[in-house]
């Protein structure tokens, strides 16, 4: 394709889109929805992965106490925690504080707790370890020793959740590949049929161009540009909608399961470029597939 022909092809592409704007608008809306689903999954996966990394670099432990624990046993547990290497008690949570935190976390659903006759939540210590990489810190050994102390009910630490979460992440990753593949097929189907409809609408014009000596590629290029434009625009719009939703819902820090803090982040620029490239590529391939039925490529 000669560069001097580029303005003509761009004008022809814009004219084709405007002449079939209803078809393109419907197709674009469906593509944006598909790309948005894919982008939302990437956003979820990126933040879940960020959470796993945060747990891998630090460790928190929740020590839940039995109801009716004596002050002597409570002080004994406190002393034991303080002499652990790198351990720091970040917060002592009473049964009342635990219920308040849970009520706050439920938000509008807090009314579900009105029927409780007593407070079922235990008191607890929130413990963090400053230097988790230290060889002196063996979370399983610490857990076993703490469980032997009188008054200790249950212990949870972030590495336990990390092991469980890593298995879940593998499943999420597999589901992501399946969903991504199905969405890509859906986008190809949409682009292909949109371009087919525009070709049918200009069938007589195409035949005239062929009769006066226009080459196949001279006729094809504007349709290829249509597919690329539709794919790229769907990627841009889906990213804008995704970022708008992220801005409304995002918080600087997320406290999860009383175990770890992690940043809630937007998808990195590599994934942003991936979505844009994927939209452009699928639009181009979809246009090729549509043209294949009308021309010998």
C-alpha cells in the first residue's frame, strides 16, 4: 500500500463507518462489553496476585482466645508473644471490639446481627513479624507452641491462607485462559459479521470498482481499517470504563481476613497495552475472515 493512498483509505473507512453507523454502534457496544469482562478479570487477577505477593513477603498472625480466659493466662500469652523474634502485638481486640469491627464490615447488612442473644466472636491478638525472612521465625512451630498455652482457642497466620490461596490462584488462572479464549472468539464473530454487513451494503459499489480496474487490495484496505478501528476503539472504551469503575470503588489499603494489608491497584501498563493490541489484532483478523468470503486473498 502506497503512503499517498493512506488519506483516501482513511476517508473511505470513515465514510463506511458513518454510512453503517447503527451496525457499527451495536457491534462496538458488544465488543466493549466483551473486552470489559476480560479487563475486569485481569484487574481481579492482578490484585489477587498482589495480595499473594504481600503475604509472601510478610507474616501476620491472629491468636484467638477462649471465652472466660483469666487475666493471668492472658498476660502469660502476651509475654510469650513479646519474646518471639521479630514479633509485635499490633492490636489487642476484645470481644466487643471484634463485634464492632464485624458490624462495620457488614455495612448495610449489619441488621442480621440484631437477633444475636450473645456475642459469639472471640477476643484476639493481632501479631505481626518485622523480619519474616529470619530463620528464627517458624510460623508452624510458633503456632504449635501457642496452642499449648491455656486460654488459646485458635490461631491463623497469613502463610496458611497463602497456601490455600495459591491453589485457588491456579484455578483462577486456568479459568482466565478459558474465559479469555471464549471472549476472543466472540469478538472475532462480532467483527466478522459487522464487516460482512458493510460489504453487503456496498456490494454494488465494490462491483463497479472491480469493473473499472480496482485491485482486490484497493477494495479490501478500507474494510481492514474498519475492523482495526472498531477493535482498537473497543479496547480504549473498555479501559476507560474499567478505570472509571476502579476510581469509584478503589481504596488505598485493603485489610483482608485480619491477616495482611495490600494495595488495591489498577492493571499495569503491560496489560493495558495487551488489551489495546488484542482489540486491534482481533479487529484485523475478523475483517480478514469477513473478506475471505468475497475475495481471493
